[in-house]
C-alpha cells in the first residue's frame, strides 16, 4: 500500500547536544548533523548513505538491517559536532551508484561563512558495496551534482554554472 511503512532502521544511537549552538545562536540547524544523500541499489538489497557533515558513508543491508559505517582516516568523528559550529565542515555533497560502485562527490569545506550555493567539488571517491575504498578521482571541473550511466559507464557532472560534463569511467570495470 502506498505510504505504508515497511521497515524501520535505527541508524544513530544517541542525539548530539551542542551547547555552543545554543549559546551563540548559530545558523546551522542541529537537524543537519545527521543529514545524508542516499541511494538504493537497483536490486533493493542495500542503501548507500553519503553523510554531509562527515567524511563517512554508511551501507545498510536492507534485509538484515546491518549498518557498516566507513569514515575517511583523520577526519572528524561525531564528537566534533559538540564543539564550536564555526569548525563544522561539509564533506559529501552528492552520491550516485551502480550495481558495483558507490560514487561520492567530496568537498571538505567549512560551512560557517560560506554560501551553500557556492559548494562544488572536483574530488570523486569510489567505493564498492562491501565498503572498500577504491579510487580518488580528481575531475577537471568542479561539480555540484553527479549522475552515473551504468550502460555507457559515464559519470555526468553538473557545474554551478549549469554546464554538463561527462567522464569515461569504464576503466573501473
């Protein structure tokens, strides 16, 4: 039935309380702490989540509810969100997938003092569905959004100026 809840997953175990946020009345809403860009695998067995405020992806096995979290080494963990919001960063800004790979557009930029509309990146992280990090690809143009064509093995990249570029990723196969 449309709109019926089929399953519920508890991804985060406890809330993050930031006393700096309350003191300084910062513009960053606490709801963004756990924000992610999510894609479901075509066979409906897994979900890939690219987190906005962490250099972390989560892979959820839909059948078992198991969650595998993978964070880039030497990047902040959840405790950094209890500190001064002026240190908060935006990491993954877009994600796309196919049956074999998870493609994540990586930014690593301070949030405070930056306009979200200026967020674009040229670093692409490629993972497999087991969570192995395969490649860091530097694109020649900064992108704000990505899409992947699994038939042609092409990554499409939209720049902030609304220009579309394509990249041949057939070498991954």
